[in-house]
C-alpha cells in the first residue's frame, strides 16, 4: 500500500481543564475522502486546527508523505500542501474572486503593476481542470453561496494544496448545491487530491466518504466505511448509546389559528429589506417549518415575531392580539416560547447560574417572587426538577451557564421555554451545533409540544430537520415565502429548487 499522504501519531492537546485530543492516530490516503464525525466538543476542530497550524499539539507527530513535519502556523501548513476551507468563508466581500486569490500571492508586471490578468488565466485553468465554475472577475458579495464556496476551494488549490480540509462544507448550501459540491469533491480525488470532510450530516457521510473516522470525548473510537456501517451505527459510535434517528409522530390535528402574519416587512441591520411581505399562518397542534438557505430573512423574521426587531410594515396577530409592535415581554406573556438562533446572545445570560437562566421569563412571577423579593428555594427547586426532566448535564444548578457544553446550554433554553404554559413555540435553528443525542431529545420535545396543542413555528437551515418535524413547509427566498407545501408529499429536490428561488413550473421550462 502507498505511503499515506498525511499521518498523525499520538496527537494530544490539552486546554485548562479539558483534554481536547487524546493520543489520536489518523491516516489519509491519496485520492480518498476521509469523513470525520463526532459530537460537538468531540475534538474534531481541535485536531484539524493542529493539522492546519492554528494550534500546536502538546504531544505527537505529523507526517506528510512519510516525512515528519513541524506545523507551527498556517503558512507552514500551506508549504506542506495543506489547505482548509472554513465553514465561515474567508473571502473579502467587496473584492473580486481574482483579487481575493491574489492576496499574499500577487503577480506583478515590471516592478510596480499587479498582473491581474495572469491570475485570472490561472483561475480559469483551475476552474476548467476541476469543474469549479466561477467567474474570476465577479465581486464576491454578488455571488451565490455555492459559487463563493467554489472560490474558496479554488483559493486553496491556487496555493498548491494536495490535502484539503473541508469544514462543514454543506452548512449553507441547497441540496442541489451540495450535490454539485460532491461532484467537485469526486473530481478532486480522481485527480489525486486527498480530502478530510468534516460534517455532522450522516446522510452525506454515507454518500461521499471512502472511509469514516469517529471521535468521541477527544478520542478516536472507530474507523469504518459506508459499506460496513449504517447511519444508526454511526450515531451510536458518536454518542456511545443507541440513538433514534427517525422522528416518530402521528398525523397533526390542527386547531384554532394561533399566529397570523400578514404582509410583514422588516429591515436588516444595514437598513436593507430582509423580510419582504411575508404572509403565513400557524394553527394549534401543527408544525409549520420554514425552510431556506441561511441569510434569506429567517433571522429577521423570527426577531420581528418575538419583539426583538422593529416591524416596518404589515401585521402580526397572536391569539387575536395585535403584537406587530409588541415588546418581548408582551409577546411572552400572551403565550409565546422562543428558542433563539443565537443561544448566547438571546437565549442565556452566560454568567448567571443555571437556576437563574431557567427563570429568565418568569422570575418576577410567583412562586419565584413574593412581595417583590426573589424566592431562592423556589428557584432552586424549579431548576432541580427541570435539570432532571430535561437531562441537563451540570455539576449543580448553581454552575454558571458558560461552563456547560453547547448541547447542555441548548437544553437549558429548551427546558425553560417548554416547561411554561404556552400557545406558540417559535424554534429557530433549535439543534444548531449540538450532538446527535441532544438533537434526538429536542426533536421529541418539539413533537410533544405539538401533540399537546401548541402551535410550532420551526425555522431551520437543516432540510432533514424541517422534513422530519414539519406538517407543512413554507420556503423562504430573499425574504419572501415563495411556496408552502404539505410535508408528507414534499421531496428534497422540490424543496431544494424552491430554496434556490425556482418554482417547479420554471424548472420544467
């Protein structure tokens, strides 16, 4: 067998109080896709950051083509032929693709003039060679997300990468764009490139990987192939127990109208239109899923509905009350629960103990307050009960929320919001950045809320999540709901086209 292009031996990395990587051994072969799976906090990012030079290991060695190398920074990694495409793109939006690629590798004519045309020719050659269609003269901010990602891949190839690390590469892509990416990945490996593919989407792993490695608790716990395993077995390896991947639910029985939104208009942080005339309805006992590629107005829509963002036009009615311009507390008191997209910014006070975060919406009400005085025993008792009921892993209820893992922080929010008597649940990206086991738990609780007669508005960039939980699916594109379809008849292809702004009639033209 040929020498691996990348081999790590005994990689260990410690942070204060945390053993992030525990003597990890790993091999990457020429022309293969090695998928890396693991829960949030399993050590995947730490290991990749060591290989790319963003961290330095405490112990262990790295070998490139059989030769031991010392990688102290990304410049060393690039010299070793390693390139990394980050989940959040590292492109300058106001520059063209060619100008982005030239940064730090400028060609000049004579002594003073940038040779941009040479760079453009080289980009066009790489695009043709690897099937990476992108206009080198286009300004990055004008490109769709899929084209921006192709530009990122060209950027690492332009710097001579033979090993590519792709970190959650489909997180912001439509299903069709993800399929295009897989074709690019195969084109790269057929021409001898080697790829580490980091993802939490088990379906993608089974589709694209040649081999799969699973990390848990900082250790490598298994290596397998798609032919030798299943999604259920992979989830079991990641979590250390059996995980129910399929959401079990009975057909919905929609009741009264709970939320009615009419021609809603909202601006983003730059005062540009983000929500452009959205109309939707959610009834008691149903889940309305809002599907769309991230950045199409979902965040602004949720913030407007929960009183966190000003509405510039249209109307919102909750249980017959006009809440168009209501403050967050008014929205809560009428009967809304909110699982926010950003758990740190809008979901928790990280410096507070868990017990206080669990009463953020109700601390001023009995039994938590009496005669304007907080009641510590009632607050603690509430927290102990919820920690047990929602399986929140915390040393004590007095532990600061900042000390908890991402999944347990999310469970604190879910416990607080789901334990109140509410009529409407607005859940925005409820499982972002959390492990498979926590996802299973939160999905079960969302369906339990629906079955208890709560109206659920689910906003998620995860199409699998939308399709699994929703009764109806509304697709948002550039701030508009362009279609609403029954979940039982919706297909990934149909939803993917709608997420790209293409109606089925147009697709058939």
